[in-house]
C-alpha cells in the first residue's frame, strides 16, 4: 500500500533490560540508558544515528549525555502512543531515526502500601481506598453481572499468561509455575473478583525501541517490523471518576467505556485492510485477567459478553488460534513502573514478527495486535505490527 | 462475615478544589449535592464546568435524595495503605436523579453486597471540613 502512512517506516531495534522486582543500584534514568543502548545496538546503529527521541527524563538524559542534540523531541509518554508518534514523525520527516526509551527503578519503596503509581490522590476516590485493582474490579464485576462471565474464565486467562512467563527465562517469575486455573482461584483475594494471581506484579526495568525509515532499516542488523495501524481511545483522566462500564461514549452504546479500544481497533484494522481473523498473535496488555476477556470483545474477536467462553478452550494458548501475551506479560514477565512497561507489548510483538522468541514463538506469525491501558483506567491503545511492509 | 463500618484510621483526606468546594460544603451540612443542568435538566458528577449531557454551562447545585442502587462493587482485602481496615467495599452507586458516584458500602455484611442493592447515603465526618458520603442498605 504505497499510500499507507507508515509505508516508509520500520521498527529496527528493540530491547528489554534485565527486569527484576528490585534492580539494585539503578534509578529510572540509568536503567532507561541501558534500555536505549540495548535497542540501538540491537538495530546495529550508534547513538549519533538517533535524531529524534520520545520519553521522559531517560530520553532527554540520553540526548544530553551523548551530545546528540539537536534532535526532534516529543513530550508524549511511552507505550503505544509513542510508537505511533515516532512512526508519524518519521513519515512526516521530522526525524529519520527515533528512540523511545523508558525505565523505572527505585520508586516503589513503601511496600506496606500498593505501588505509588496505583494510588490516586484525587478527592473523589482517595477516601474510599481506591487503587488500580479496585478500579479494574468494578469494571470486571459489572461484566460478570451482565453477561455471566465467571471467575474460572478470569483464572484461565491468568494461568495461561503466567504459564507463558513460567517457561520464559527472561521473565521475573520464570519457573514459578506451571499454574492451573484452580491455582489462581486458590490464591488470596485482593479485590474481588481478583485473586492475587489475577493481578499484575510490580517490578523495575527498562524498555526501548528504535524506529527508522524503511529504506534505512533494510540494511540494518534485524529484520524490519512494520507498523500496520493503530490508534488510541481515551475517556478522561484515570482514577478520578467512577470507573463505570457504561460511561457514555458519544451516545453510542457500542462505544461506552467498557468497550474502550473498540474505536481504536477499528481505525487500526481499517488502516491496513485487515480484520481480527488476520491476527496471529495477541500481545494484549494484562494488568488484570479480566482485561484480556474484555479486549477480545472490544477489538471484535468475539461478540459482547462472549469473551468468557472465548478464552476457555485453549484458544488463547500458544498453539491455539489467538495466543495471548506470550512472554508472560505484566503478570509474570515484568511490570516496570508507570511508563517502561507500556512498551513491553510492542517489543514482544516485534519479537514475534521477527520470529526470534526463544519461548512461545508463534510459528509463521505475520500479524501481531498489541495493546495498552484498560477500561479501569479509561483508555486503551491499539497497535498492529506486521512482518510485511504495508 | 464482617459488618462493614466507616473507616476510622488515618486514611488520606480529600483536597477540595474551587470547583468542588460546594459539594464538600453540602456533605458537611448533611446534604449530597450534584449539578443539575438548567437547559436539559440532566445530572452531572463529578463537579464540572459544563453539563455532561448537553454541554451547557448553566449548572446549579441541587440536593440528591441520596437514594440509589449498587451498579458495581468490589470487596478489597489488600488495602491501598495500612490505614484502611479490610475488608472494605468500594461501590459505584446509581443515584435516583440519574448520576453515578464512587463510595464505600457500610451497615451490612461484606458479602451481602450485590448489583441492584438498594442503598441510601450516610454521612461520616472525617475532619471539621471534610465529611465522607458512605452508603448503607435501605
Ligand atoms: Zn444539559
């Protein structure tokens, strides 16, 4: 598709640093630097080749310390929006080669409380003991009530993703399994319906990607991975207002907050003329088990209310039709801080497209759908990656 | 079974803004307020500058009956901070006037909570300036 906006763009480098519950001796900037250098080396580039950056302190420190200014810089955060913005900046000619880097370490020290980025201080939630798990639980419970979705379906999702991490030597919870759905249900309750093992972990680490022009990427170290489409859906600030499944979406019942990501997925698919049945790998963001069920419905893989049954029969395991979150995700691979972890799905999606995953590689995978966010946080990002140039 | 009661520990306090101050003032007087639109009569919460339904800027503070039903719920066993006693039960309440708010359920067993449960507001002063609106079965 010559007229595709990202026809001339490719992901050329990716890197996850070592991930751990605690990374001694690091802070956010130092681990972001490791991630950046890793992604640049992976691509076969040098820091001087970077002429655009996206990210917070880690990215700007990188520019200064390597004296690579002047560069194009975006103030946007990390995650899928950053990947889409980097692709757009390259397509528009603002930069040739863009680094996205983020890292988190040394921020979660008060372990008696939930992680600092999960504890909103907003006046309408703070007195009621809200935190991320409770916000997402209110979404999940409503779906269970309306559609009869069961705790067993949630547990099946968690067991599947945790088992992907169990076999992944780079996952923080490598070797912790295998898990059955009953193991998930037997773990202690955190915020009903979420048991401990329905929830993501907290950890530290750095993640980075390098995007460049397709004609440059062709001669670099790795097979190029292409951005087929994507978009983002937002319904307002996270963790301030009631996380209602039925929060109005422009008067359209198919676009209420419970289906956040549906409009973004439509845009992503229409950009490249694909549909859900063309997707080989579902690198879905997994803050809580239910969120995977919701995303299969929102993105159009199954009907509304059908997600609970959809995940039960092996469909979401590697070897099934729609393997999900193949490195172990936020539950088992890593969940570093507020920003770095938002890059993990695009990185894993790119690994799948390159065919290089040491564990849980989906044979012949050519299209990956990556996501970020969730209905409990009133936003969802969607990114379609491909092996073939759009 | 645990009887749900208002939190009594040193939980974090809400910090009102100029926009939300009337809401908190109402709670201190024992009134649950929402914003009613002069143009379309729709209800808006959390406090806003424009109507959630029609965008009009003509919003007036109005008292709610404080009656509603549970729209969704969770039972928290791992507290946000140790200041919170578990279990506690965050709920989203559908108020009679057609708006939703977040609160905690009190006055019943933790496992009695259910979607559709009829509830009414109950006021608990936290400080001289801040009163929290909880909900109990009715
Ligand atoms: Zn109005």
